[in-house]
């Protein structure tokens, strides 16, 4: 099976690369794809860059160039619910935008003509290991770093069930929906706006102390596919 994995940042890619055996790098349209093996699967990994446009460009290029059987988006996200703690891993059973509005005939977050939510692949979800770190629910995406409880509360006015917020999952899910490629987003929580400590400080400390075992969930998933 050929599996695409997309992350946004170099720090995320650094946690992913050790999982790949015999990695090689190919450059396509200015994007560096890393190919390697995990168990019996071929993995194509990409650092797409931050934000929805970079994510969409990277996803479409990966699909056209490599025709993956599925795409997994992983990396970090901000917590958007009191039930979510730093180091939890949110499984995107559903993904949506929080910053899209196409007019009064459309629901907030919905691109006209597309579903209200992009569904995470149930087949991929069924292969996840049992772990207390895994939290299942909604991930919402937008082109902003959400560092304050005020911003979280504004998002939750439209998506009260949101567990995590990021900047890429929605765009990757959007492309996969249009191209009919199974998709799942797995996001490690790096910070939780509204907690007792400043969210930006939480985020910076996370990168200093981020344990690689958080990405072991991804490795286990790849072994199970």
C-alpha cells in the first residue's frame, strides 16, 4: 500500500523521518517528497508549509505525482476544549473550516457545494491502536494561530464540539474529498488556550520537550494498515 503523510513544519517532519526505512528524497514542483518504507507499506512524506494554500498545493501535487491509496495528516494543533490536554492526540473523525463563509445561503465554515464536514476515513480509524492519549472528534482549520481563549470561544460559537484547531487539516481534507482519496488527520496537542499558562509559552515548551513517543501512534497505525 502507498500512504501519503503530510506535515506542515520542519519540526514535525523531524519527528516523522525516523519512522521511515531507507528514505530517499525527490523534488517535484519545488516540493521535497521523502519516500521510505514502514512495515509492508511505501510511505511518501511531505512538509507542505503552514496554512491552507500550502496544504492544498502539497496535497494535490502528492496525489498527481504518487497516487497514494490514502493520505494521513499529522503534526501539532491547539486544544479547543477543556477535555483536551497537551500531548493528547486528536483523531479527526470530522474536519471543517472555521474561517470560511460563502454567504447567507451557506452555513459558517462550509464551502458552497461541499458537505458540512469532511469525514475522516473510518477504515483508517479502525486501524488505530488503543491508547488513552487518543481523543476522537472534530478538528477545525483556519489561517490563524489561535493563542487566546477569546479566539477559541469565537470558533466554538459555530463549532461547540471542536476539540482541536489547526491551519491545514481542512484544506487537505477538502482536496482529498474532491479527489476521492481516503483521509485522516491525527494532531498532537501542543498548547491549550485558556489554560493557566500562556498558550504561546506552552507551544514553545512543547517543542523543547516533545516526546517522540507521540509519533509512535503514527508508526503503529502504519504497521496496522
